[in-house]
């Protein structure tokens, strides 16, 4: 990755009007150098203000930085330049979700699903958002489902119950999170309320953060994180497509068994994300 | 020069086989409060990651209704990071894969229960 950055930086130095800024900014973003990535993207857009891909990259950088208002504006710009851009539609849905604007999130993610119906991660996120809407407004949801030609969101139920048989009698939690902490599958109820997204919000970006730190420390890739609480043992591991798999069980459950549950859940998640579940 | 209140605890940890770093970090900002670190180990990276992971785990556990977080352990291909926390402080140990993590963990919990972190 360092070689790529050096090569792209040289290319940009040779030709400041080069589109190499796109790849350079994205590479820097993935590496976590968000401040530099932002500078590169902004400078590039000064020369190419009507380049939708450039605004998309800048929006991702803002989203990773947590500046959701700016991310929203940039993705809005992408849609003006490239109507139907799936990345922008998903991005806008993501921002709305993080801001608690579930109905708007559902609208954006639905549009993304129409443009790219094979994107399983988007479908998982959409299913989760729909489930949240259904949980918070059961009456309105019933009306909407009845009015919808596609019927109720069956996929939401499938995603939520994806790990039920693995958890079995453990009464624990199983969540598959994307790199931003959005729930792709699974759930966890406390007092009848699904708190999966609240758990996910705290853990969004953990995988990237651990990966970067391990690289700096020369410890190789991270394979698992286990934390124990007064009531439970929670185990996490990196999943496919930068996702994070998390399972938990009561304090009485041996840690080795929790790890076994994690491995089985990860296999299930891999199949789910591949779209063959 | 006066020893820090954590010197004995950190000393006991780094004397364990395979422990390459031991430190107390602030959970809020990931800054090192005190550390005993092997040459070449990037203590500030360990501190920042450990504090962030521990804070995230603690908040996630609260959201899940699981009570207080006690121990966190990260496993990587070539080592482990173990952390216990209390009162906005996190006690961290970095170990090689071949270390006896059970002993390290016991030493850390002993320090925690003994009031080393307040």
C-alpha cells in the first residue's frame, strides 16, 4: 500500500491535473490517513469540480471522519452529477441512518437496491432499517406493507434470525456488522427492544482500527477480540468484506464454546454475504 | 526520583515470560500514564488502540445490557493484547503468542482488585 501511495503521489506531482488523486485519496482513506486523504481529494476536486467519483471519495472520507453533514452534501452532489449512483444512494442512506432518520434511510437504501439488486450488504442494511421502522411504528408499517406490491419485508426476518439455531439455548447475541457498525444480520433484544444497532454503533470501525494498529505493531492480522463482562462473554472476529462478526453468551458458558459459536456464525455470515444463504 | 504508583504493578507484569509491554493508559484519550515497554515497541500505538477498544467494548456491553466490562483480549497472528480497566484507566499488557496468558491475566486482575487503578 505504501508503494501505491508513493507511486500515485509521484504521478500527481508530475501532473497535478491527473485523476490519480482519486485512487490516492481512496488508498489513504482505507489506510486511515483521513486528514491527508481529505486534502488530496479537495485539491483534486478544485481541478475537477464536476467529477462525481471525486465527490464520492470525499464523501467517504467525511463519513469515516464522522462529519456526516458534509458527507451528505458530497453524496448529494454525486447524485446531481451522476443520477442513480449506487454508492451515493447507499451513502445517503447510511448518513440518514446514523442521524436516526430511518424513513429517509429506507428511501435511499431502497433506491440503491433497485439500482444494484445483487448487493447483499445493502439488502441486509435495508432489511434492518425496515425492521427498525416496523418496530417503532407497527401500525404505520402494517399499512405500508399492505400497500406495497412487494409485501412485507421477509428478508428482514431472515437476516434477523440468521444465527438463531447457532445461539440455541445460550440466549446470547449474534450480530453481523458492516465496517460502519450497521447491522447486516442478527439482533439482540433487551426488554423487548432490539438494541443491535446501539451495540453496532459502538463497534463500528473496530476492525479497521485493530487492523491498522496490528500493522504498526508488526503483530500480523488480528484474529479475535474477546471481552468479558459481569454477565456475559462477547467474542468478535473480522468477517468478509470488512464486516465484523460478534457473538455472546452468558458468563457460565465456557469461552471455548463461545469461540466455537463465533466460528460457526462466521461461516454462516460468509454464506449470507455471498448471497447464497 | 519518585516511582509512579503503577511502577510495581507494571514491573510485575513485564517480568512475566513473553510480556513485551505493560502500561497504564487513560481510557478517555488513549494517552500513556505510565509504561514499561520493550525497545522498538510503539507504545503510543498500543495505548491508543487499547483505550479505544476497551472504551468501545465497555459501551457496547452497556448497550447490550451486559453490565461492567472486566477483561478484554485481542489475539493477532503474532501476539496478544490484554486489557483490564477501572476508573477511566486501562491496564494493558502486550504478549508474544507463546506467553502464558492465564498468568498474565491473573496478574492484571490481581492488580485491579488490589486497587492499583484506584
